[in-house]
């Protein structure tokens, strides 16, 4: 299976699984929740990324994880969303 080319295609591909619980949502930080920047210490979560994480953690039986090469403390300080 090839990777979806658009957000709409990705959502459509995931749709059959979205109603299943428990659901685990995993996201990378650098380049996904934040823009890629020359100085990794300057990376900041995008407002839309933070809003999406906050919406996901409010859903019943949905577990949200940020997977990163950063330390847990570093990425947690950058994400700042309770329950992630």
C-alpha cells in the first residue's frame, strides 16, 4: 500500500479504524507538530498541532503519544498538552 498523498486521502484510509477503541494515536514532533527549523532548539509546536492533540485527548478511550528522538522532558515541555 502506498502512503496517502493528501490529508483527505489519509483520513479516508483511516476511517474504518477511527471508531474502534481503544485507539492509539502516535505523532512525531519535529516536522509534524512543528516545522523543520535549522536550530532544533528553536522548534515550536504549531497552534493547529496543539489544538489537534487537545481535541484527541478529550475523546474517550483515545491515547495520544508523541514519539521523538528528543528526551521525554524536552518534547513534553514543547508540546504542553496534558494527557499526551
